[in-house]
C-alpha cells in the first residue's frame, strides 16, 4: 500500500511550460534582447521547458500571470510561502559577472511590457562565481521577502502584487543556441501528507515529488540515494478525513540549502526556521508516524538519519495532540545538526528508543513519552540538550560532550527531589543546568546515574556510590589488614573505617551523601609484622563514587628495631 494524498502546502504549481500560454494561467514572454520559445528538446519536467537565446544580450525571461496576483506580505494569501523555480543554464561562461548581475531570479509587479521596473532581483550566478552550480537543472528556492540583490520601486508594494516570476539574464558572450531554460514554477511552504498506509513513507513522498514525467516539486529531491528536503513536510492534518499510517526506516534525509548573492556574500534564500517536520492529527482520524525497527523491549535499529544544515534552524514537531490514539515511535532514529527545537509531545504512547540527538537544539519531550537508550551529544543550545519536565519518563540515556549548554535543564523545582535512573554523563561542561530554585537529584540504577556538575541554582546530588581503596606495596603486592579511614574534608566526619581484604587489598564502603565531596583518605599500618609509613591523600567522591589505589612504602627502620628487640 502507499500514501494516497500528497499535496503542496500552499499555492501550488503556477507554471508548467506546456505552452507559451500556460495551462496554469499566464503567458510566457521575453522583454529585452533575447528570444523565448517552448523547447521540447531540453526539459526536465513533463515534456517541455521555456528556452531562450541571449547572444551578447540581456533581458527578462518570465511568465506574466496577468490578473493572478500573489501577495507575500504579512496577512497576504502567500504569506510565508516561497518560490520554487527550476533553471538550467548551458553556457554559464557567457554570463556577465556578479557585479553586473549576470543571472537573477526576478519577481515583479509589472507585466510582459513593464517588468523592467518595479522588480526584485535575487542574484544566483555570474561568470566569475556560480556558487558551485555547473549549469544543470537546479531548483532554486527563493523567499521573495528576503533582502533583494537589487530592486526598483517600493518593495512592499511589489510583494503585495507579484505578477511576473522568471529570470533576468545578461550575457556578454554569444551562444549558438538556446542557453537559458526555465521549467516548472511553484509557490508553497512544503508538502502535506494526509492519507494512506505505507511502510516506505519517505520513499513514497520522494517518488511522488520527483515523478518528473508528471511533476517536479522541488520540495523533495533525490541525489545518489540521499533525500533532500526544502521546506516543511506536514504529516497529517488538523482537518484530515482519513487515517494516515506513515512508516519507514534507514533513510538519509538532508534538509537542503539554497543561496543567492547579496551585499558581496552568498546568503541563504530560505528563512531560518522554514525547514523541518510537523506531525498533525484530528480527533476523528489517527495519524501514526514510525521510523526504524524495535530491538528487544526498549532499543532500536535502522532508524533514519535527519541532517540539518549550517544556515537554518531545522526543527521537528513530532506531536499532533488532537487524537489520543495517534502515536510517534522512533527506533534508532538520528537527528544531527538540527538546531531548531525537537518536540515529542505529552503522550505516554509516544516513544524514542535507541536514537541519537547530536549537534541539535534543545530536545523537549513536553510530557511523558518513553525515552530509552538515547545519546544526547554536542548540543547547539546554550541552555541544555534536554529540557526536563514534571512528567518526563527517561532512563538508560547518555549525555556526552555537551559544552555549549549542559546535559539536562531543570526549569522547575516543583517536583524535587528528582530521580535519574541510569543516566550517565561524560565530557560535559556541566551535567545539569538548574534554571529554577535549589533542587535535589537522586542517582538511581545499577550502575547508578553519575551526574556531578551543575550551573545555575544549587543542585544536590544524592545516591549510594562505592568508596573503593586498594592498598599495595612498592612491588604492587596487595596488602591485607591495612587500616583505611575516609573523612569528610569539611566536617571531619568519618565515612569509612575498614581494613583491607586478603588477596585483593581492598577496603570498601558505600556512600549515600551528596557529590562531589572532597575527602581525606588515611592509610596506616605500624604494628604486627611489616610496618609502613602512613599516607594521607586528598581525594574526591564523584557521582560515580571513588576508586583509588594507595602505595605504601615500608618503614624498614621500625621493622629492624622491632625484630632485633624481640
């Protein structure tokens, strides 16, 4: 079975190049020194494109939508939507330079005879810098509300009444044939899936969007087995009329970038928070989203990998909340470099097993989804990798190398003391950020959780850990019957007073107080045979306890006098 309802979220396709008079409305035109005609020899989508020839000429190659005006301003019909336009340029070397605006995407409130004024240009290539583009078919994604590379007229007025969309081209060199080609143009925020049942959900989406004989939605593309997403993908809908079951595994999904040249630099042409995944549902119909394969009762494998990028805060809102029977289940899923917020939702049926959240924004479970065997590492959030809440259900997770922010943030102390069950911390600048009032964390599990550092308001770590003191001589032989005493440095309170065991040379005791704690370890033996110089060693009981080896040096002089006197 497959997904049955996939649509562009937003306005949709506005030009498909089926004829000079486009079936989607409007007329293709050239305004300047070039030519324009339908090309059935060079195309990428369906069976034709619009080709143009510019032999040392410049001009506008675009579609005039006539009365079909688009309003991208705040409150407008196209607010928050982007332009997706497929372009191929087979003779990039003939372009003028970036400084002279060789090739731009043009948006104008003018028509086929007036688009040379009241326009916004977004520069995408020049003969001296193509930004890595070789000239083949590429879908450029443009936010028309971005600062244009150049413009004429009043920007707000143009954005409120966009009539023409296409390209401006300026060529210094001559081309023997058509050199600029434009294919499908669409306007939208991404895509939405609202019906069907599939165990290959992402593949279904990509196959649908890249069925180039029928459509070429640039929101999803595939290159060498990697799926590229441009925009948000909405799975489910608050108004859907069918059940949706979206499952998949082992995909690599890269949230792509698109750039234009403005103020002497290449800049993102997609807004900061534009890309990501959103799960939605409705009270009457269930939305199920599942990724990866469960292992045992609380682990996972073969999850998909979702990759953010350096130019956007890619997010994942994994909770609809309108239907209690809807659920999200992630097994071995990896989120990498997604610097937007990742949200799970307040539903104990939702779960995330055996996954990785690395280089991402703060993970917010919101309520009580089951979090098991996860790794939170290298958070990009300045507060912490994970936001704790009063209903959280988390065990058996690791927090590693979180240096910009802490491992866990506590925004409230309402439920103190809190229990960490098999939560382990290593190489974090701080394990815990307490952004509330003083609280206590109980370290639980076998082996016990081991948080030890914090920032913000006071955090007291409690829980039973082991104090292990091994004693040996200079030849590394274990010493039995050695007196070992451990005292609190501040109060002098005795925490351990034991003798080392035969064979192992170990003295051990459990400790249930707060950590870290500075202590003195006192080791002595001055009677009954061999005698040794006493040792006093300053140590620290950390969240994982204290294990130390003390080497005693034999007091041969005391031993000599004892034996000769005897």
